[in-house]
C-alpha cells in the first residue's frame, strides 16, 4: 500500500483570528501541531508513549510557513501532514492546509524535529521503530501534493 498524507479537519476558532476575523498567521502552528500529534497517534505512537518508549524528545529545530489565501473565522480547514524527509537524527514534517473542499493551498509549512536523548538533550539517531511506524505517511512533497490534488511546489 503506498504511503499517503494523514489528514485532520478543524475549524478556525475565535482565538485564531484578529479583529477582522482573519486568521492570525501564527495560529497555523497550532493546526500543524494538532496534525502532528494525530499523525503520531494514528501510527500507534501517542507522544507520551514515544518519549517514554524510546527515551527521547523531538524538539523543533526549524518551523517554516507560507501563506497563500487567508482563512477566516469558522472556516473548516483540512491539514494534510506527512514525513517528507528522514535523516539520521532528524525528520521533516510537511503540512498542507486547504479551506473547505477546495484543492488550492491556503497555507503550507514544514518543521524539522531533532531526536535528542531525554537525559543529556544531545542529538541521537532516530529509533528504527519510530521510522518504521511513520512509514505509511512518509513520502516526498511532490507525491503528497499529487495525491491531494494540490499544485506542485513553486520554484
């Protein structure tokens, strides 16, 4: 079975918007983190279990966002997340955000998570069990966007 993006849906809430009812750009990080948490849960890796099972944390090294069209209060957003890259000590999660049933991107972003030992907080190799569990949702950005019917990334 080919890898696929994992998709969540949630509404833009009052706490996500400014006085004009338009989403505050920083609110997208909240949606990214919900999608990330649910992706791990769907792979059988609730975060508390990941940290305890492998004795690691996954702090962010980088967070990047791009915005294409503003979401508004009560818009229903679909957030697709997938592992776009797995390195030795880090992985990159990609996020594509759509408003309603449309296929044009509202926003997109990525996060680099670094695997660190919980005691010394030093980078260490990603556990093989973690990589294997995430495999059903590990695919390149171009393949994920093709499955989602979204435009390819801009140059």
